[in-house]
C-alpha cells in the first residue's frame, strides 16, 4: 500500500464520520435532504463502479431497488430487520448475475434497452405473484427513524467507496478499464470479459437492492408503482453523469448539487417542477459533457499547460 | 416634552402600530402536498386540490379563522409530490421546518398518506386522511396516534359490493352466475383478494374469472369471454382507465347483465359525463347521500368556486376533513396541534357528509361503500352507518 493510498483512506474515513454527524443537528429538514443525498450517493457510486469503466449504461437500478424494498416488505413480519439487508444483497446479486450472464454479451444500445425493460419485467413478476396469491397490501411498520435510515445509508456508502477503491487497484479494475476502451482487445489479451463484467454488475445490483431494503421502512406502504419507478434509474444515471464517472468521488459531486437543485426547483416552482427539471437535464448534458470530473480535469490540464508555457 | 423624547415616542408608537398591524394580519400558514404530476395527478385534481381551494376561499372571505380571539387569514403553500413518497416526506418536512406551517393537510392516496404518517407523527400534526383505504387502521393508529381515517376499511368496500349482489339474488332479481375480473395492481388485487372469497362464501357461482395488467389498452377479449360465460352479474375490481375501458366494451358487446359493477372512478363525474344515460344502473365504489342538502350545497359551492364537480366518494370526505380541522382549531382557539388533535379524538363533527365521530382507533366507522348511477347521480346504496341509502335498481341495457 502506498502512502498516498493511506492518506486517501484516512480522508475518506474522516469525511464519512463528518457525514455521520449530520443527525446531531436535529434539523429534520436537513436530515431528510441527507437521506436523499446518501441514498443517491450509494446508488450512483455503485452504478458508476460498473458503468464507469465499462461504458455500459444500465437502467436496471429500479429493478434491484424494487426487489430490495419487497425483500423488506415480505420479510419484516417474519425475520429480524437486520437479517433482511444481507438477504436483499443476495437476492439482488443473484438477479444481477442471472441478468448479467444472459445479457452482458449484448453491447451498446441493446444492453440499455434490456435493463430498462428489466425493471418493468420484475415489477410484473411481483404483481403476478401478488395477484396469484391474493395479496392484501405490503406494510412495513417499524420504529426506524430517518436518522437510523440515514446512518445505514452512510455506512453503506462507506462500504461502496471501499469496494470501489479496492476494485480500482485490483486486476479486475484494470481489466474493466481495458474492456471499456476496447472490448475486442481485452478479449484478445486473455481477459475473461463476461466474468469481469458480471462480477461488477453483481456488486452494483446487490448494493441497489440493499438500498431498497433500507428505504422500505420509510415508505411504510410498498406498491409496485413506487418501488419500481423508472424515474429512479434515470435519476441515478443523470446524477452519476453530472458528477462524472472517471473518479470514484465523481458521482458524489453530481448527487449533491443535483439534489439541492431538485429541492430548490420543487420548493420554488411547485407547478413547473417537471419542466424545469427537463431543462436542467438538457443544460447538464450540453454544458458539462464530462461532468464535474471532466470540468475539473480540463481546468487542471489547462493550468498545467499554462505553467508549462510560462 | 423635549423634542427628542417626542420623536422617540412617536417612532415607538408608529413601530408598535406597524407591529400590531402585522400581528393582526399574520396569516395562518396552511401546508398542502399532493400530486400535481405523475400517475395520481388526475385523481388529485378532482378529489383533493379543489377542496383546498374552496375551503381557503370561503374561510378568507369570512375574514379568516378565529384563533385565540383573533381572526387570521389562511395562506396556502402548495407542493407537488410528483406521486413519489420520498417527495411527499421531503415536502412535509419542508413545510414544517422551512415554511413554518401552522397546519399541514394530509396528502392524497393510500400510499402517499402512509409514507407521510411517520413524519406527521414526529412533527405532531393531526393527519386526517380522506383518500386512504386500508385494512390496517388499528395497527396504524396505534403507531401513529395523530392519524385519522375517514374513508374506511378497504375490505368493507369489496364485501359490501358482494352483499348488494347477494341481496338482489335473495330478492329473486338476479341469478347466481357472476363474472369477476380485476386489474393486477395494488388496490385491484387487494379488492379481488377480499371479493372472491366473499362471492364464494355467499354461494355465487364464478362462471368467469380473470385479471389483466394495469394499462391494458384492449379489454375487448375480456368482455367477449365474460359475455360468453353468460353471467347474471359482472364485477370488475378496476382502476380509472379500465373502469372506463370495460364499460365501453360492455356497451359494444351489449353485455346483458342485471348487475354491473366497476370499482375505482365509477364515482367520478367524468364517468356520468362520458356514458350519460348508459351509465344508469352501473354500480361502483363509493357513493354519497345526494339528497342531503348539506352535500348539494357543498357541490354547488365547489363548482361555483373552482369550476370542478365533486366526485361521489372521497371529495366530500376531503372537504369534511377540512371542516373537522377548522372546527377543532376555532373551538379550542389554538394552533397547538396536540390540543387540536385531542379535540378531534374527543368530539363529533357535523360535516357535508353527515356527522363524523372517530372511534378508539381514530376511525370514522360510518362511510359509504357502494354507489349506483341513478338518474344522472351516483347515489349511495350501501353504507356502514350513513343515512340516505337508496334501493339498488337493476341494469337494463346500455341505451
């Protein structure tokens, strides 16, 4: 381990502890914003672990998230809450493995469309099962407060960053970057491309399922339409791209401004929220093609060049 | 008096006058959050938002609510939750802490109300739900002490529909053969899960039974198959789009049944508007006492103020929830929500839907369960303790 690594880890841990202190403010509004930011940080970062290096755009986040909420919804009356999170991880991971093995041989737009359909398909399977068994509403009544949910999400974020950091330094991470640059080359140099991609897809699916399982008590009443909302998948992609996927911290710097922007728009223009959000999306894509990370790299690059000239 | 003192005195006087005027005009901030976009925006636009507009307009025309001997105007802050529970929670939180709302109105629909229950509970606002149908009222009110339920238990809605059919059969008006379909989505599944065993227990013969996904555009195969089974009664645990779609197909296929029931949205004025005379005899969820002068007066005021007609199910209950809140605040003379909540628990209220009295589980036990289009109005035919139910009529064709 290099010295730079150690200091990075220390910095990460310090920021995480700082983030965990938010509920001490006792401000309910800040905490509810914090829950949103923590939730999307985990989702976008784990999304970028897979999609960042490989350039496979996955719209399956809602499928895994929804499966996670239903793990909690179905299990809360029978099992202790804490056992549901690892179960959600396993269920999400298995679903990702199945989907990954079947589809990661697809490339480009075929993969995108498939993942978009996956959320809807999962929703229909859940609905079909409820319809078959004569289901009477899924309630998750617990004593968990927003604080508890926030801390769980921050802890999960820490775990995701750790995984991302470890993967980035491993042979697997190196293999994924080669796949992202040119999949044919990767195959020719002997990388098992399918296996590498599936491995990371499983991580990202399992994490999204755990997020769903953590959020379920917040919704109290679980409906397919809210658990599997396709909006979630798009928001995660947009936030991750706004931040930039080239760095582990990229999605984080996308999530925070985006959540605040969303909040500002929905509180100031409650009747035009959707319209203004659409305009913001356009502006982001048009003005910040590489996200904040790209901007940062450009600025750094330019100042380095200026220094070289001087 | 020295000039300086005089100057001081006048500024002080002016300042206190300004402050006094500001205090008298200090409005009561009413927070409202419900869908303006997303899947439930259409329902909220009929059932939820117009009632808030009417209530605020009328209260302010009277000069405001009297709190502690002082009349204060209402000022509404509205947020769109985009039919997303996370946004509902965030908006309620924002209303309480950023906008310093004095009152926060319960959101719209079962799902969004339940998502908001923990935050209402923590903030200590009474949450008088008027569009949440659930079977977990006991559990919910035990955990969230300030949560009230006006619309009733969801099981009653399905069980009473079956009871209406059973009574028609006992009277020898209809036969024993029932075709039952349901939309495969949350509430449709829940109603079917209660309705099917109820039909079987009542000794009906299910001659046709199927379900269809939410958003199915072509319902004609379903209606063709139902017709081929030659039922005496047709029951659909349906949602707004398919309630309309199934009725349309029944007209096209000339489904010849004496009892025709579709669930959610049958009570919407748009249903009567769309099908006109063909709607005569169609039964559905909800109902009101359309002969009640209080309801007629409310309907006329709502239409005059907002241009929107009330639906014949939850609209009146939504307005009743505002009346209850208003009476509780004015009688206790305070905006202390703990006191207001206690008052709501301890008292009964005269509303446009009749007297409302909450039981130990904060539940209004008297509500409408089944209604029927009769003479251009959707009249209540079955209730759990409301006055004014009319006798059901038989469906005679689609002309």
